[in-house]
C-alpha cells in the first residue's frame, strides 16, 4: 500500500515521491497500529498520513502503540479491546505479551510461561 506525499513541493502529483504506508490503523479509535511489513526503529508513515517513530524492530503483523498507553489501560485493535497494558507503553513501542495482558484468557510471558 502506498500513498502520495502531500504538502508543499514542486511538480505535479505524479512527480511527487511516493511514501509507503508501513503502519495501518484498522479502525478509528484504535490505540495500536499494525505493521504492514517488518520494521526497523525509526519514523514510519501510518495509513492516516501521520508519522510514528518505532522504538525497536517490529515484525510484520505485530502491533505498535499509536500513543502512550497507561498501565491497566484497555488496548484497542480493530475497534475491540484486546487486553490491558501491564505497564506504561510509549507511542511507537512494540505491543505484545511482554506488556499486554489478555482480559479474557491467561497470558504467558516470553520468559518461560510466568503469568
């Protein structure tokens, strides 16, 4: 998925650079974005036209915080709560079982299955 750059610049829209969208917001109000490819740390374009700076590598299909998320705050993906933040999660940070607990099923951590 790509989008044309907008804003000041010379040339016609066809001559302006194409900026790839690498983070997708699945529904309005989502607090996480989904990686459209493997991402390196740094600035990435969202499907809404914003830029989010990822703080670490993020694999294709994984979630990134769209904004700071407070401890115990519900995390929303595709318009539905998928769990709660277990600690402060900064905008651009990878969101997974190390900082997200399911509110519905037991979540096992990467460190050997602690709950």
